[in-house]
C-alpha cells in the first residue's frame, strides 16, 4: 500500500492509501488480475470491481513509510553531492571501457580499460 496526497482545501494535503484488489472468479478464487484504488482508510473494502461488477478481494500489501533508510529516501542519500560530503568517490560509465568520476576528490578523474 502506498499513500497519495489529496488536497482537501486550505492547502493541507490529506493522505489516502492506495489499496490493491484482485478480481475473483465464480468459485471465489483469484484470477491474477489486479487493480489499485485510492480510498480513505475508513472505507470498507470493495467487494465488486467498480467498472465490471466482478467480485474482488483486497490484497494485503506492505506499507511504505518514508524514513531515514526507506526506498523513498535512498535516491537523496546516494546523490553525488551527499556521497562526496561523506568522503566517497563515485564513477559512472561513459562508454565502453571508460568511466568518469562524478563525485569525490580521490582517485583519477577517469578510468579506461586501455
């Protein structure tokens, strides 16, 4: 489950979870067809697909909280600027057998297989 912000007036975002549902067959077994719905946590789980009317069940999902070590923060934690501030050196591939330093001050400015 993820959270999506909705502006509910006054400029203050209101976060509602995105729930995953699976479409069920006539025997009540999962078909492997999934869809997402953004709905308040206080709403009851859907029992029917909103468009087709087929029976559905809510699929439990791990929730995502943006914290110091979450995936949502990992990009900023591994930014070139942050890596350099922490004393790391980072190279990126710029061509076949050629890498260029993009963060840090240690090591050669580029590395070549030649």
